[in-house]
C-alpha cells in the first residue's frame, strides 16, 4: 500500500504536473488513510486489492467524530477516489470502492470581500520609501488587479510579466496556463517594483519575481503575512488573506457589470458554477439597496391594516 501511494504521488508530479502544495495535500490524505487501515486491520501490510467501501466509510466516520469539517472529509474522500482511479489506470484493481460513496453535504458560505474604498486605503497606506514598501504595494495591487491565487503569485517569474504587451502569465491548478490583462495603474506599479528589485537580488540567476530581504523567492507564508499586515489597517475581518482580495476582485467586477463568463476565465475556474457564488453576493446587495430605496419595496403600516 505504501509503495502504491508513493507511485501515485510520483504520477501526480511527473505526469499530471501538479504543484508540490497539491501533491503534499494528497500525500497527507493518503497517509492518514493508510494509518487508519493499519490500526483497524491490526497489521502492517494492507493491500490495495483488499480495501473495501465499508473501510473507507469507517475512515470518513472516524474523521467526523474527531472533529474534521465536512469540507475536509470530502477532500479526503476525493483523494482516495483519485488514488483508486490511478490504480485502475495501471490495472492494479478493476473497480473503485470509493466511487459509490458521497461526500458530506457542505453548508455554503458566501466568500467575504472588502469594499473598494477599503482596498484603496490599504494600498495607499503602504509607504513606498524602501524596496520592501514598493514590493508590498505591488503585491496588493497585483492580487486585487488580477484576482490571482496565492500560489500563482508566489510562483511568478520575471519571464511571466510582459509589460510592453500588458499581460501576465500564470499557472493555475493542474499547471493550467492563462494570460491575464494588466491595467495601466498596475503596469506602472510593476515597472516601479522592477526598478527596485535589482537592489534586492543577490543571485542574478534568480528568476523569481518577488523577493524577500535575503534576495530569495518570497514564500507563500511571507506573502500572507504582508497582505494581512496591511489589510489589518483598514478592516477588522478575521480572515484577511490574499484570497479575500481575489474575492473582492470578482465581486467588484460583477458589481460593475462584468460578464460572468469573463470573470470565470480571469479567475481560472474550471466550472461556471464555481464563479456563480459571487452572483449571490451582488444579488444580496441589490436586494438590500432595493428594500432601502424603492418606495414600494416595503408594505406600509396603512396598507397592512387595510389588507386585514
């Protein structure tokens, strides 16, 4: 079983070109499942061929009892299902015991976002009197100006930024490439950062776009801390992460009449249904404005008494 998991992860790396972050997530899920199998079977050698759907169901039930969220349990089931798809592909098994199991129904939570003025205030709050200040402002502008993911920004290289052409190349989930447009203000910000990047770089062979104080590629964790630090100056929301800027990007585009299909392409969503969650945000706000502003939106007390 352990050898099968190792081969599966290698397949995701070399054949599917998944990111290391995604592969680590698959690895964690499968190792946890293996630990469960070993403990429940009371031996060290469970094989792929003798795993049943009942064992998978018991594993998921144990996760729920230990306080794992429905979303986490659903992800682990998806990992197991994907593992067995690979096992079928290489003819180690002839059926997928996880295919008949359904993920726990997850309660939908609307994504949080910031107002336009909050984001502008956060960007303006960054003092650009140093290389790190210019870098920090550029990071905020890039997240909000393109809606890219944290992993996509962290993996940016110099060759991915085409200032003359006004485009940015990013590699999303599954290493899927997409080209994003750059607005004039964002182009100016990127150009300003590139002018100070030379003072930050230590190794001229380093192709990373964003650098830390040691001249190395800025880590995902470092980017998260930078974003949280500046957003805290304008908002008291709990989850002030790069993702809230992505949510704000999509919400503000739709607020201003952008086409849903176009927003889907900009975000790199595989399905339109994923993008549609942002329409709930805009619709809720439209309903609120309607109730507050339209003279016939609320039944008056006089009309209510007449109807009775």
